[in-house]
C-alpha cells in the first residue's frame, strides 16, 4: 500500500509539472502560428527558424522529464542545419499539439481528484452542522444521511481514480519518448557517423603506429645493422694486414649487433608484447604493475579468453594509464580491475592521486580514447579535484 501511495504521489507530481509545460506548449504553438500568419507578407519568414528553435526549449524540458520518469536517456534528435528541414521539427510540433491538448487536463486530474476526495469526506460528516446542508464537489446537496452515504461512494470513486494516475503519467512519458526520441533513421545516421569517425581515428592511429615502427627501425635497428656490415667489411680487409685491429672491429661489430637485437626486441614488444602470449592478459597486466613505481593491485574476475587484438589494446591502455599516474597523479596506490562477460572486456583503473585529470591537456587520455573507440569501445573518466581518479574502459570482444 505504501508503495502504491508513493507511485500515486510521484505520478501526481509528474502530471502537475506536465500541466505547466502544457501551458508552455500552448504559448509555443500560438507563437509559431502567429509567425506563420505573417509569412505570406514576408515579415515572419526570417523569424520562423528562430521561433522553431525557441519552441524546442519546452520540448527539451518534457524530453528530460520523460527520460527521468522512464529511467532511460532520450537523446536529442536534432541535426545541424535549418530546423525547417529537420524531421525532428515535425515530431516536436506533434508533441506540442498533443501535450497542449492533454497536459492541462491530466494535471487538473492530479490536483482535483485528491482535493475531491477530501471535500467529499468533509461534506459527508459536517453537513448536520450546516443549516440547509452542504453542496458537494459533484453538485449534490448533502442534507440527509442517505445523501451523505452517496457522497462517501463518490469519494471512494475519486480515490479509485487516483490509483490510475501512475498509468496516466506513464502514458504521457511514453508518448513523449515515442515522439521526442531520435527516429530509426537518425539513430542509424548517428551510428554511421560514429563508426566513420572511429574508423578514421583507427586508421590515423594505425598510420601513426606504422610510422613510429618505421622510424624506430630506420633510425635504430637499421643503422646499427648497417654499422655491423661496415665493421665486418673493414675487419675482412684488415684481417691479413692487422689481425689485432680486425679482432677489435669484430668485437665492436658483435656489440653493435647485440644492441640492434635489443632494439629490435623493443620494437616487437611495442607491436605485440610477448607477455600477452606467455602469461595472458591478467599476467601481463600484473607484470606492468610490478614494474610500476606506484604500488598496483590487480583484481581479475571472469578471465575468459579474449581476441588477441583486444588484449593488446587493453594492455596498452593499462600501460598508458600507469604512465599517466606516474607522471601526473602523485598517487600512492593504483587499483586495476579486469572484468566483464566473454563478449565484453571492462577495465577500471583507480588511483588515489590529486585528481583533476583533463583529457584535453595532452596527458595521453585522448590516445586511450582513440584506442578504445577503434574497437567500438567507450571510455569514462571521473577525476574531481583532490581525487580519486577513475578510468573505465569497455572493449567489445565481438561475437
């Protein structure tokens, strides 16, 4: 019973606020109609687009109210460009018309029904003290106990009608969602635009990675191998005339080849860390934590096998995040959690540092976001001043 009363109270508040936005809808429709009447004279045409944008304000209020009532977000469906050509404008106008016609009535019910119950109850019991009886809320003059009993039945009917308020509120919220949410075409267009952007970012990141590998091989490994070849050639020429100098060059060539091999291993690790193949993602992340100057705790739940590309992305996300913590956070502890069902890999990296991390400040967070979006993943950052900083990354693993 208590739950039902709370639902009725919440629905009544929703409908009463809806009565206020219904008035705003009426004003918006009247204003748009006035502008349309002036359009044939050429006066209202320049004002039509601003008037439509202004009418979106009460629509936005109802969109947020419906999203809060239903517990699901309702994104704005508007496209860039002229509002006259935007399909969402027609849906907004349909909502304004429906809400203007029904919102005030439903809000009046939300206020009138409870007041009617109270009035009927008071009338049923105080009529003996009033000469000539008391007129109830339905126009019935109560001047006898049979009429008082009828008044009580009306009060019960009003109370039963109050129990319907949650349904009316849900109808209003669902109607708002149906009209004010983006249509299937808009959702598809947004999805295509998002995938196009993430694909471009992935290609850019891939190109940058290839250029980095080429630069590392050209400036490091290739130069050292060229030096080995040159040293071996000179040693071969000196072998008969000066064996000691040739031996010295051979030792230098061996040292140079050793350095080149070490650099080549470094480049290979940057492409796909061998730790991932040897220990799996959990072991590789623990190895990163062991090498971190900040103490790291790693928690793993649901350590199912993931695609190699996803594990590599997760590894580099953790590596970049730990580098950020070491450089900027001034933290004393980092907690890393790996979780998620087989189809999704979730990373949470939490540190107790100073907070205030800003993705636009060039701290590597933008690169982490691009890496996540390349896999159609998401990044969420929470970093209030004073900490803690929590970085959550979700990477889909495909079907």
